[in-house]
């Protein structure tokens, strides 16, 4: 993790931090109770189910956790939509062609074919793709989960074949989401050399100036009205930008 420069910039407010940990908590509970039911033949699954008080209680916890995650997803979409439409928030999670070019630029950089990594804005392409995977996956899980919870209601308006299809979608999407979180999100937040031993931004809401210049140079330039050198390595000191922010500087929403 970057520690040489002690200036920190506020990246997330308290509401975003609370939202993240509520989502993380409900997701973990859904994974535990859901995979225990999917792989119920395994001893560890039997232990989990019995620890919750039996299969009925496990199913109840899973369903109410699903309701909680659905509410969190819906409120997130509503708050973001309200902020963009009425409070002039920047739609910084929208995927543009630049994100695909950034991915190619970074591949070239990692292979030594380019001297400069992609110059990203508030969120890079990896964060955007993961974000939309969570949002779209969450809506899919909510829809299929409700169909499995109330099959008789659903089959009044949809063919009966929709229920087994919903079950396949629900369980496989859940397994995919779990694997993506474990292999991608956890790696980027803990094991990536750029944040090792832990990315503390989601705990404190603040990012170091040096790391922000390295990972989000376009946002840094927009926030502080400076122009950074085209190639800024981790071990270099920013010239005209070094004195720009103070402690606790805050970006636009």
C-alpha cells in the first residue's frame, strides 16, 4: 500500500461505507445459507443447516436475507437516480468505450508494450464491470428467488417451465457471484500488491494522495484543477500537484 505520502483525500462518505458493509453482510449470509442448501449432501453443509436450527430456519434466514439485499439494491438505484437527475451527481459508473480502451492499455502496460498504464477517472474499468455485475446479478437473484418462494403465484401468469429455469438461474448465478467475489474482489481488496495487506478505503473512506494520483489521475486533475505528468510512477513525487489537496479533501459525489 502507498504510505510515502501522508496526505489523504476523502473518497466515500459515511453512507456509502455503511451501505457497503450492509451489502457485504447480507451477501455473506446468503452465500452461507444458500450454498448449504445447494450442496446439502456435504458434512459442512449439514453442520451449517443444523447450526441455524434446521432446514426450515435456514430457508427462512436465506429468504429474509434476500429481501434485505433486494431492499438495499433498490434503494441504491433510487438514490443514485435521484442524485444524477436532481443533484447533478456525475454518472461515474456508466461504462464508456474508454473503459474498453483502458483495459487494452493496461494489458499492454502489464506486458511491457507500453510505458504508461491507463489513466482512469473516479472508477476504473474493473470497478465498473464488477459493480454492474453485482447490480444486475442482484436483480436477477431477487426475481428468481421470489419466483422460487411463490411458485403458485408466478405460474398464474407465466408457464410452469419458468420455475425450474428460475431455480437453475438462481443457484448458478449465486455460485458465479460467490466465485467472482472470492477470486476478484477479495484479491483486489486484500492480496493485490498495490493494496497489500489491506485496502483501507472502505473502512476509512479516505485514499492516499499518492495512490489516487496513480489509480485515478483524471479525477484528481478535475478535483484540484491541476495537470499531472503523463507518466507518474509510484516512486515519483507529483510536481505541481503535490501541494494541492489538504487532509480530508472531498470529491464531488
